[in-house]
C-alpha cells in the first residue's frame, strides 16, 4: 500500500465524520490538508507518496551517483563525455526520447563509454504529469524503443520530467519494468549560472548514497564542464566514491 492510499483511507472517514456532524471547519481543514499533502507529493520525489520513488542508494559505504538530465545535446554532452572519460567516472544519463532519435550517434557513444542511458520521457512535456495511463505508457514505450534502437540497450529506470509524479506514473513504470528514480542532491543548475553556487548547493545535500542531479541538456558546455570539474574535486576532497547508479542501487 502506498503512503497516498494510507492517507486517503485516514482522510475519508474524517471527512465523512465532519460532514455527518455538520462541522464545516473540520471538513474544510481535512480537505485543505489533503490537498496540501497531494501537492507536496506531486512535486517532491523524496516523499515517495504515490509509489516507490528511489531518491538515494545504499548508505553503506561512502558512495554517490551522478545523473544528468535532458540530453543528449550535441552542444554540451560531448564535452561532458570527454571530462568523464578523463576522470574515469561513469554516470547515468536520463535522456529525452526525441533527442535520442535526433542524435543516434551521440546516444550510442554515451553507452559505449560505459554510462547508463535511461528514460526521461519522449518529449519532456510540461503536461506529462497530466497524461492518461494510455498516453503515458505510449510515451514511455516510444522512448524505450528510441533508446534501444540507438544503443541496443533497454533502459531500466525512468525519471519523470521535473520529477513530478502521481499514481499513474508508478503504474506505467511498473508495467514496463522500470524503476522510478528521483534525486537527493541537486544544484538547480538550469536556474543558477554560477558553478560555485551550484556545487555548494549540492555539497550541502551530500551524504552516502546520494543521487546527484545535474543537466547536460540546454546548458552551455563551458558552464557544465566547469561545474562538473568543481564537483568532482569536492567529492574527492570529501572522499566520496562515484559509482554508476545501477551499481549503487544493487
Ligand atoms: Zn528534465
């Protein structure tokens, strides 16, 4: 049973009781609290309200995993791949299906160089969280096919656009054998332009088993490279080992 189902089971009799006694204040209170919890659950993966949202790995050992969203992007992903190869680091790339279809060779290179290439929806629509089960399933299936065609590998993870979720997301992911992945540390690198601030924000949220979220899509290559170089130095300084996501989740 999910946390959402438990909260619904608790809220319903309370609302019925309030209605039965004509206690409008209590009824409004229950409905507002319920709405607030739903809103938080939709936007905060870490609450795992609607299903098993994986936001961190095994805390045993001083390991963290790097993840990059919204690529592959011909303007920035190649520079990132060069850096990761030079540093001997393997990451997970949560890619947009239509970008994979438009960048076959780059997608294949990501996998060839030892990284994971995972499902981040086909079009990264802002309305993904409003999709019906049928539409969401079609979106995820199309992305799986595009990735498989480019890389020969089938993704095992799905990260919803903007991390937004609801019960349908988990139902579809489960039907396709995908685990839903969030994060525990992020630098808000699409909003901040200062690598120092981006890395400082990530470092503040770091702990063993952290899943770090950055973007390789729609980010200037130079800023991305400076940010990742700085982050790798900080991780080394704090003696964190960077492991590939699938290995950290084992
Ligand atoms: Zn994204």
